C-alpha cells in the first residue's frame, strides 16, 4: 500500500516540468563535469548564475505575456532604450546614485510597456503585430536618443558599474535582485487576484469574462509587468557590461521565449509557473556555457537555442494533447 | 397630384442618399485609401525635391523594394489563413549561404539557382509540417526555426563573407531589360503579382484560403483539406525565399550571415498595410501591391531628404501598427453609420 502511494508520488513528481528539468540538468551536468572538472567550480557556477540573472528577470515578464495568450517581441528593444537612458543619465549626472538609476530604468520600461499594453488592450491590435512594430520603434528611438553614439566604461560612474558586482552574503547584488524578482512574482501569480486573473484569461478568455474578469485590464497589466521588468533589466545590463550600445539585447526576445518554453509555459496560454521559468533559464544558461566545453564555437549558439526551443515546444504540445485525450477518455467513462 | 410630387421628392432623396452612401463606401475602401496615400507621397516628395519625379530614379529605386515586394506575395497566402511566418528572413539567409558556398566551390549559375530553391522549399516544408503535424502555434514554431535556419548560416559562415560568383550572376538583381531602363526585378515582380492575383481571386485554391481564414473549422467541414493547404502555403513561401535569395545575392554579390536581417517585419508590414487582415480571411493582392509601392517610394523619398535608416525603421513600425488600427476604427465608423441609417430610415420605404 505504502509502496504504491510512493510510486504514485514519484510518478506525479516526474510528470511536473520542474522535476523533469532538474533531472535533465543533473543528467546534463554529469558528462560536462567529467569532461571539464572546473565547470562545477563555485567560480564558474557563480558566473553562470550572474549571466542568467538578467535573463530570468526578462523571462518572467515574457512569461506573463505568453500566459495571457500573447507574445512580447519588443523586450530587447525596451532593454536597449532604458539601458541607454540610464547610461546617458549616468554620463551626464554622475552624482545620481545607482539605486535611483534602477528606478529610472523601471519607470522608462513601465512607460514603454504601457504603450504596448494600451495598443493591445484598448486598440485591440494582436500582440504579435503590436510588439513587432514597437520592437523597431523602440530600437529606433534608442538610436535617436543616443544619436548613434555609445556610452563606454570610462564615461560611467564607478558606483553604477559596481552596483551589480557588490556582494552580500556571498552573492552579488545582481543575483539578489533576480531572486527578489522571482520571489515577488511567485507570490504575485499564486496569491494575488490579478495574478490568478492572468491564468484565467490565458486558459479561457470567454469563461474568464463571464466570471467578471476585466480582459482589457489584464492584457494591460501583463505588458506593463513585462515592460517594467525589461526596464529594470536594461538598467542592470548597462551596469553589468559597463557600456550602453544601440544594438544591446538584440534578439533577446528569443532567449526569453526559450526560457519560458523550456519552463513548461504553454503557448496556448494559461499554464506554467515562475519556478519553471527560473529553472528553464538556468537550463539555457548551462547549455550555453557548456558549448565551448564540447568544442562548439559560439557561432552555433543561435542554432542550439532554436533547436532546444523547438524540442521543448514539441514536448509541451505532445504532453498537453495526451492530457486532453486522457481527460476526454475519463469523461466518456 | 401632391401625392405624386411627394413620391418623386422622396425617390430623389433616396437616390441622393444611395449615391452618397456609395461614395462613402468607396472612399472608405482600404485600397482606395492606400492609392490616395500613394498619390500623396508622390505629390509631397516631388514638391520637396527635384530628384524624386525622375523616371530613371524611380526605376532605380525599385531595386530597393522589389525583393521584399516579391516575398510579400506568398506571405499573403499564409496570413490569409490566419497563420504567420517570422522565419522568412532566416530562410533567405540560409539559401544565400548555400548560394555563397556553392559559388565558391565553383558551381554554375543554373545549379546555384536550383540549390537555393531546393533548400528554401525544404525549409518551408519543415515549417509547415511542424505547425500542422503537431498542431503547434505558428508564431512559436517559426520563432524557433528563425534561430535554427539563421543559426546554421551563422555557425557555418562565422565571420566569413562569400564574394566569389560566376560571371553574369549579377544579372538577376542588377540589370535592366535589354534596351530599356526597366529593371529585370521589377518586371519579374509585376508578372508574379499578376499570377498571385489570378490564383487568389480567380481560382478555387484562392477561395479556399479565404474560407480557411474566416473559419478553419467550417472550411474543414465543407471538405477543404485545411492542413494540406497550410503546408502548401508554407512550402510555397520557402520556395520564394530561395528565389529571393538568388535575387538578393545577385544584387549585392556578398553573402554574410546577417543578410536580410529585419526583413520579417518589413514583409509582414507590407502584407498587413495592404489590407490583409492579420486574423485571416480578408484582403487582396492589389492592396498589397499598392502598399508595397507606397512603402518603397516612401523610403526612397525619405532617403532623398536624408532621413536616416533609424527614422525609416520607426516609420515602418508605426505604419504597421496604424495599418491594423485604422481599418478597425473604419469598421466601427461603418457600423455606427449603418445603425444610424437604420434609425433614420422613414417608415414604409
């Protein structure tokens, strides 16, 4: 008796995406660390985590948009615009404290996200078209803002550059911020009314409307969240890489979507969780960092990421269809 | 007597009303609005600069948009069915890469073209099979294949640029029809445009696309093989990517892995601006034709006035959003008018 309930427990745990990802990570890490023992050194792990900190912040924003049945292709451009804004403010007014610059990034990102949100929620323009358009509009605005120039490391204040690197209890501020964002949005999607409403709209918009969910408001909120998090990511990006260039974060939307799909977020909306997204990001980080270990040049990075997304997408879809079929069979008796 | 007079007066009123209605109906038609905008662009730029309204310049400018306009044609079919493909620029890059290395290996012109067409067709077929076979969302699949196709080109080429091509390869993308000042690419586009217009508006295949776009479910129940039609659309688009890669490689005679970056946006913009509903089921080849010319000459004019590429990107992005927003506002306006007319209609007539 106890044995069957235990095997059921194992089955149920394995069926969860989070567990599968953990298992895959371990399976992946064993051969990599045999091949290159220093891969699992605290130093390298720290590097991977720091590399992924910005991505996880952006991926969580993307998660809410995909959850509501949409997609945000403008994340890279929002990062670039807010990152450039922070870099230029830092260049002209070095006395502005670094913490305030993060708030500036947040505000700029929120504004751009709001534009996306209003167009989708009240202009009724499909998210793909809206963000395909704003992707190039925001990128163009970045060029106009900087007049085509860069902000380089020696034009930035030491305080701002040091911000993501300062450590607290052994972890960098950058990592702490990412952990804070994960915790905050874990709470948001599980325990707040708006968080649950996003799941409802993504799962079944018609049903959600009948129980009184304001669809336009939810669609506005998801783009606002995505924009705000991208704004924060932009401010951190400029500080971490100690430069603000116009092309920064080009193609980042692909990585954000990849992290979500890996984390089990369903493109038909309404399914997935923050922990899954965080693990998906980590998985992507390990794979990307492992490329040199298996002697694959960085030029193949795009290809590998695309392939991973496609496989994860297919797995998500197949397991989803199986679930639906099982439900149908149960209903028929 | 007075009754007769009243009747005449009323029927005249109805005639006037219907004429006014017909004019409003015509003026609010998307293709007419586009044509009007097109004329506006010409009037504006020819007033701003003397170099705009010049036959040779106008013909030469078509080199800049012919390839994108050609790609917009098969994209009409995809969007008409309510699908999307954001991997086309990457397929073009993959085909261009294959052309580049084959040319360096010493292949002749016909085999370069054949190889490019084959690679493009296969890439498009893979897209179509992935999307319809597992019933995965088109946007997610083509976002992934976008990375995969371009990733192959990037991985194989690295920083390398292919610049060796056989003698005469430059004809497709650079030359004029012999004895005239009309570019070969432009003539090719016009010919293809007429073929696509015929297929979409005059054949049962075209009608099927409209049916699928309006309701895939209803189309399936009326005996249309929806999946096969969608796969054909994606494969056709892939074939055209191979075709466009030949024109593009021939025009610039240098293939790097970042070739055609950002074309997805521009080509989708052309189709949507041309009045094809992004949800499918509505639109015409003529609209996309006018839309392509409009964008092409808008960019040419802005270039003459020394606007930077950045400003043009912003304009294209804004055009895309306005192109979707405006018909929606027009629809609301039309619906309101209809309601008003129903209320205003005098009883018994």
